[in-house]
């Protein structure tokens, strides 16, 4: 099943991308011949190759380029286009401005039984994140639980990637991160906390629950994507610079004022605000990184990010047996509740599984035409081979 193939990819994270003969690719641009962007896909390996090449050019090691490339590909594979290739140029820009150290390596500051504190040393966030989750997993195998807090880090991508790493070892995985201040707390009109996402995931073997969400109504990347696609955003996502709710993605992006999960106070937005603050306690407050409104503003590029993250791995078998069976039963019970309408009932992680199944069926990831154009321009700027597209399966 789709999840299995992702697990395999995550497990292979330290290995190299399989070498695919260059002649086997069909070199077609999105705009050539009768093909349109909708007919064309990019294989997962090619996505990793392209992102890795760009990062290598920017000065990272091959292994770190692969770690980030694989992570961003998984985000796109899972349908989180806001946090896949869409983020790569921001990482390159931070490296070029010397705000992220492409050669940075995380170091362990405190290592005591089930806990550790890691200094990311301003390395790429995914490099820090992978190191910390591996440490948390080792501790969970020894102590039943492992909790690792990190500071001195950068944007680490999708939280769910780290949960999946733990799930692949039969553990419950949790991760969260603070981010640049973008979210307006209930009753305020200025941003005080980030989009502060969190993820918790558990696998029952043949089924899974993977909650992976920003604690704002949506991740900022969704507003960027709406801008790219020139589409309005739903009411309740963000405010404009006057503090009014807006459906214009450009106004929202310029204002950087995201609403907490829930939206207005009447719609219990204070609960999203509380969750965001909870993430900040586990990230900035616990690790000693920047926190809340003190984190650099989004894309300001005026100083290093010094973000904080938190990772936890739990071995359910250390508590009592049968947890997988109980999870499997619960997920089935939830999906089989009477429906309010036509649409099937999902559990968190199902939309991502559907996205992955579609990619597998198509033989690659379908990118929006503007993303393809943008990556072609970026390839020219970086002097790397552009991403190769191939026709979708069965077209
Ligand atoms: N690193 C960062 O700074 C940062 C910041 C914000 C978000 N992110 C990442 O961005 C990604 C997108 O976040 P988001 O909040 O926009 O996600 P989202 O709103 O698309 O999904 C949130 C969660 O809801 C679940 N879900 C969706 N529809 C459902 C349904 N009908 N029934 C049950 N569950 C359902 C999904 O499986 C997912 O677990 C995440 O991977 C997150 O980690 C990263």
C-alpha cells in the first residue's frame, strides 16, 4: 500500500537515490507539443535529484542535500505542496545570505537517559530534525520514551516526516516546531506566535493515524500556493494589514497576519491560539531558542532563525500489549460511523494516503504549471539540469 512505499523511502533516507539512466527520461517541457502540465509528472527520484542538485550547488554536502531533497519530495508526495519543492528556494536564499550554515552539523549538548538537548548549529532544519528524531527513537527503544529538544535550527519542513520515521520502527512519533511570528492571538492585532505546527502519528501495521497540522487555520504556504495559482483564499484564514478578514491571498501574504485554528473568538480561535502556545512551550521555552514574537520575521533575512523544535518517540509496547489492534479497531470504527452526507469519513493521514496513491498511479508527482515554470527558471539560475517531466501513466 502507499504508506508502505513511503516507509521504504523514509528508511532509505541515508542511502543514495537509485541511479536512473538519463536516457530513460522523456525530456518534455510542460509547454511543448500537445502535452500540458496536467498530462505530465515528475518521478519522485527526479524531484529528489533536482532539489539535491540545487542544494549541492548552494554548498551543502551530498548527504545533507539528499536529506532535504527526500524530505521535500515526501511533502509533495503526501500532497503538502506548500512545504515541498515550494520551500527549496527559501533554503537556498538563506544559505546564499549566510543565514543558514550549509556545512552545519547538530551537536548534543545534554544527553541524560530519556532526554537530550541538541544544538542545531544553524544547520538546515531537516538535517537537525532527522538527527534529533533518530536520537529520540534510540531512547524510546531503551527507555520506552525519548524526548529531544533542539535549538539553533532552521525551517524543518513537514512535522509529519518525523512522525513517519518513528512509525516505521513501530513507535509513536511526535514533533513540533516554532516558526516566525505570523499568528495573531485572539483579541490582538499583531502577530505574537508562529504557525507552530505539530504532528503525532501511530501505525497499526496495516493502518495509520498521522495528524500533521499547523496551529493556524492553515499553513502560510497555502496562501503562497493560492497566490501562485491566482485563487482567492477562504474567509477565516488570514487578516489584511488593517486587521480585517480577507480572501485576497496577496493582501494576506503582505500582512503576515494568520488567524489561529478556529478563526475568530466566536469560533473558538482561542483554542488554536492555546495549541500554538503549547507548541512554543515545547520548542522555544524548553530548548532556549528564540520564541514567540522574538523569532525573526518571516523572510526578513536580517539574522539567523534560531528556531526550536521538539521530538518525541514512544514505544507503545513498553506500556502494554495490544495497542496496534486497538488503534486498528478505533480507526475502523471512526471511518464506519454513519455519514452526515455523501463523503466518506476520514482519519488524519487519509488525505495524504490518497495523494500518495494518486502519485503512484500516475507514475510521478503532478506540479502546478507555475511551479514547473519557476523550477525551470531556478535551474537556469543555479546552473543545474532542469527537472525532467514525463507523461502520466495511461495517457
Ligand atoms: N515547518 C514549518 O514551519 C511549518 C509550518 C506550518 C505547517 N507546516 C506543515 O505544513 C503542512 C500542512 O499543514 P496544514 O495545517 O495546512 O495541514 P492540513 O490542514 O492540510 O491537514 C491537517 C491534518 O488534517 C488531516 N485531515 C485533513 N482532512 C481531514 C478530514 N476530512 N478528516 C480527518 N482528518 C483530515 C490531515 O490528514 C492532516 O493530518 C503540515 O505538514 C505541517 O507540518 C510546517
